[in-house]
C-alpha cells in the first residue's frame, strides 16, 4: 500500500499541518474543470483523484501508442523482408538449377557443396516455410543461424511493454479519496483495505512541493493502527497555468471550504469529470466498509485520548 499512497520514502519525517489550521480563502474565480484533482462534487461528498490519472494520461497512453506503432512497423518490415527474401531465394535457386547439369561435374568439392544445398529446391516453387527454414539454418546467409532468437527478443520488447502499459491503462485500480461532508471524514481504499481520518484530525505535508495526506488504517496482521498516505492528483501545471505550490494551496482551501461551508460555497450545481471512453479499472468498496471505518475511528479516538 505504501507504494500507491506514499508521497515520499520517509513520509513520517515530514512536518504535517492540519487542514483546519489553514486560514486562506478559497478562490471562487477558478473553474472546477481546471482542478486536476477533482473528479466529482455533490452536496454531501466530493471525490479527489489520485496520480493514477496522470500516470495513465501522460505516461502509459503515450508509451502504449509508441510501442503499438513500433510493434506493427516491425511486423510490416519483417513481412516485407520475408516476401522479397523468398523472391531473391527463388531466383538464386533458378540460377543454380539452370547451371547444375552444365557445371556440376566440373566443380570443386567446395563448390559442389554449395550446389548440394540448393538441390532440394530444384524443379519446384520455394514455399515461404521452406525459405524461412533455409534462412534461419545459417547455411545460406551469413549470421542468420541465431537470428531467430534475436528477432524474438526484438518483437518481445514492444509486445511486453504494450501488455504492461495496457494493464496500467485498462486494469490498474483507480484509487480515489472520498471527502464526506455529512460524516466529516476523508477516506480512501485499495485492495479492500480502508484508510480514513476525521476532518478535524486531517493532516497534509510536503516532500519538496509534493503534497500528501495522512490517513489511518489497521495493520492486516496485528490489527494495530498505522499511518497511510494518499497523494492527490495535483500536476506540475494545468489549465490554471500556475505552479504546483499554488495548486497545493487551491486544494487545501477547496477541502476546507467544502467541509466547512458546503458545496454551494464552491458551486451551485453538482460537478462530474468525464471518465475515459474505455473503462475496465475496478476498485470496489470493501464489503466491510462500515465495520472498518468504525474500528479505525475507534482506534484513532484511543490514540488521541492517550496522547
């Protein structure tokens, strides 16, 4: 879970700040569509996106497209090479066949061996399979004996890359942070494990200019309360044309305004970002969602009481 939510390798060393302690005002002039972190906004809840969106949009999709065209270019180039290679091989066979009866008996043993290699292809059309076996045998073309292994490796690299990028694009769980104004909690989940914190206890920190939020979950083995981290999808530059630092500030003021004043202080209508056309990503809410929330919040209360 740390690899998905962590903003840094050592988040516990970063100084944390309470959301409720931030007194900056929300900038209502900014359009909701310009917030890269916002997926959905309703009266009682809002949904905050994770960097999975940027990973898919800015890295996985471009790499997949490049690998896709590279792979099919390699296939096209190989098919073309086989087609013209067989034609050349057929012509070479025809030359040897034409001169066989005239020259064979007068040739040296070394030259006879060359004729003998082509002899099985005399008096017939060379099939593509015959050409490929001849090509990769290494007997007719220099340096081709192990070429098949090199070509398998060459074709495998973009194919494996396409599969990996495809899994990221279409099947990687789309992790989101839910901000529940009615219950005054923030929570996120992945692999059926829930992380949650109350808004009054919610904290954020920075690793450089990279923001991450601290939440809590129960260790699967020990059942003890442990920290977890979520990184909101705040890009280096977006439609806002501002720096990451400014976008971090927009995020904090957005959360505070929504939790304290409600949706109407931000927008008079609900908002929802359009999802991708092709969508296979699944991250179902844990079946024991309410039970996990109750247990985690109870452990948080114990921690605060004993602090």
